[in-house]
C-alpha cells in the first residue's frame, strides 16, 4: 500500500505520540506502509522541519521518516483542489506513484474525497480502515514487542 503524507500529519505525529498521525508515521518507518513524496512535497517537509522542529527527539523521528519515504519524479499536473492550488501536488504525486491514499487534515484535500481512485482521508479514518482491511491480527502485539526490544 502506498500513501502520500501531508506535512500537517508529520507535525501532528511529532506533537502527540499517541495520535493516529503518529501510528501512520511509525508504520511508514517500520516499512509496514510505503510513503511516497515528490520533490515539491519533499521541499515542504524540509521547510517545516527547519522552521518548526527544535527538539532532538522529534528531529530524529523526522529523519527516520524521511529515510523511509520513496521519492517520485512527477511529470504530470492535476487541477482537482479548488481553493488551494498548491495542494494539487499531493494528487499529482499520488497519481504518478500509484498511491491509494493521501493522508491529511487539510480540508482543501479532504473535500476532494476521491480522484482517480486516490482517496484523501484524515489520519483516524485512514487508520481505522487500514486496521480493518489489511492489518495482520498479531501486528499490534509484534509492534509493541519491537518497541520494547528496540528492533
């Protein structure tokens, strides 16, 4: 499964260790979910990291997330987001990479709903669907043990 993660999800993940955003970021870091980003999205990630992250723990988490993200060269433009045209980069990236979801709290993306089979969803909605549809029943236990053992 491939997803595109909006920058606001990273900020939520860094500020709340028990949020759905954090679960998604952790799943990307462990390789359970594949995240993709275009160069435009990557620049936005870096801008936010440089401006807003000043804690070593969060900086390390961000770098672990960035290391797990697959870069995608986007050669197409889309025009599906009405009120914030800059957000079209998320749909363009998802379409180019064959991602199924864009995870965001941005209502400009969420109101699009679905475009060419790509669904824009809030973290909670995505995570509940993800757990219901494809997650291994013992995965929570395994992930908890990984956290304890540090693996």
